[in-house]
C-alpha cells in the first residue's frame, strides 16, 4: 500500500481499532429449524456492487432467530465482499436500512464503525479511492478469474483519519460531487441506448428485415461457398509464445470489427495440421460461445491466420462480406441465434444452425448499395458513440481522482464547495 498518496499530516489508524467486523450466514440445508425460526431477506455477493447496492433480486433465508440476530444488518454498516473482480475488491457500500431485518451471506462482511471516531460514509469513500484500491489490490489473493480478501486483511487496512468533523465534510462533498458526475454518466448512457435503438432501426430498414417486409430470405448455406468451424479440439496444445501464426478467438471478434488485443499464436505445425481453419481476407468469422453470433470481416492483416472455436463463413461471389456482417449483427439475426443456441451458462451456436440461418437474398449490386448507405448512416452514429465513450472514461477518471484527492487531504473540501452551491 502506498501511504505517499496521503498527506504526511494525517494519522493512519488500523481499521480494526475503529470498527467491528460482522460475518454473515452460511447456507446449510441440514440446519435444524425446529422451534423459533424466522424468514428474512438475505444479501448475497451479487447484491453488493462497487459503491452501490443492486436489490432487484434479493433471496430469503429461514434460520433460527438467535442466528438471525447475529447476522442482521444495521443502518450505517459498510458492506464489503470477500471475493470478485480484483478492481472491485474491498470497495465499501453503506447499508442504509433499505430492507427491514435484512441478513447477509458469509461472503459479505459488515463493518460497524465507532461513530465517535469514524464516519461510515467516509470509510466507504476511502475504500473506493486510489489509496484504498492500492491496498486491496496488492493484498488480495488472486486466481485465474477472481480475487479475494479476508477479515484480517480488511481489519489491517490503515485508514487516513482526520477529525470526525472533517470526515463529515469530505463525505458531504463527495456525495454531492459524485452524484453530479453520476447523473452526467447516466444521461450519456441513455443517449447511447437511444442511438443503439436508432442504429438497429436503420439497419433493419435498409436490409429489409422489418417484420412484415416482403424480402425473400434464403438459408445461408445456399449462398455461401462453405461454412465450417475453427480449431475446437485442445487448441491450447498448439499455443506458442513467439513465432508461429496468429489465431483469432471469440475474444477477438466484436460486432463489425476484429480486435488484436489478447491475440494468441499457434505453432507452424499446429497451423499446418489445421489447414481447414486457415483464414482468408474477406472471410466472415462468427463467435460460437459467449457473445454468440457476433460477426466481423477478416481484414487483410489477418489473411493466412488461423482461428479457434469460431464459425468461418467463406463467401461465394453472390455475397458481399460487409453485407453479410451487417445482417449477422442485426437484432433479427441475434434472435435467430438465440433460438438456436444451447448451453445454460454460455450460449453456444453451432455450424448447422449457421448454415440454416435465413438471410435476405438480393443482388450483389443491391448489397453494395445497402452497405454504402449503412456505412454512411451507421458510421456517423458509431463515431459519435465512440466520442461519448471516450468522454465517459474521462468523467470516470475524474470521479476517481476527486475521491482520492479528497480522502488523502490533497483537496481542501472547506474551500472546494459542491457544484450545487456554485450554481453549476
């Protein structure tokens, strides 16, 4: 943990000296429920998000009354999760008594502060600051997909501790300033959602995919030269760190574009033994697992590459690859993919279903004309969406920097008044 982030004038106090940590309940189907039992709402890890709560779906649990009393939340408790994504680990959220008599899972910790020394809102803001992130990310136990902390590490966290009156000023200031930024971010998300709806409406209109449209639909297998699949049997055995041939995976395919990040390479031998999955420029690759149905045209820079667990559509001269990609990324095609995908955890789309997918059968010249219209109309919206996303990232960075500066005494909140006081 980097204490240089905080002012030298601030004292740092072990969190265990300032609050009590309450552990939660373990689900136990064999637990005896004879006698005095109660049924209560029950918070799980999924309900505790970074800096906020998601109470759309709250489970209930029936336990002995005495056990419920030991794990009941109180207004002002600061909730932290034991495990999850590394960047969310240890981020505190204040419980404000949203549900009467609510209990919590053993993977959710409840920190009950000494109100004479530590304000709960201030503690939550410290855990969300760069200072707090540095501590929890450096002390968390990391596995391939998740990270975790424990009660000892939480209680060992050395928190910058100004006077209580200053904590309250900082919390008030951050409540107001972050609310303003969050409102801006929310409005911009709404704008992007509306743009996405308009984008899809234009796509369906141009491609003739609207309900009731008379466009003739033909299964893809009658228009494409070949539909096959990339390497699916133990592809990892061919992975190499250097040399070899790049191989696209589902991670590299987004609707309408190929990403080079997280690209793997396979050996020359692996490439030779999997000639059928060798890619050519202007092939169309489609994700099978995860974001099933996402499609993109293979650019020239990946001509001769290979691919792993992707559907490969090799086109005849009847089809424009960009036209096919627009069709496959439409809501119409997503609906078809959804109907034909299998798998309870991750959607999985197969070659047979892709061959049967009906697409509008129009002449090559009509396809080119439709692509030109969509490139112009959709391109301008995508450019605006990209600008909005970039600005959102800057707002998010400003929010984080503001929190860190306030809790580490790099910003004097007595002179930096909230925006609503300045008439902004």
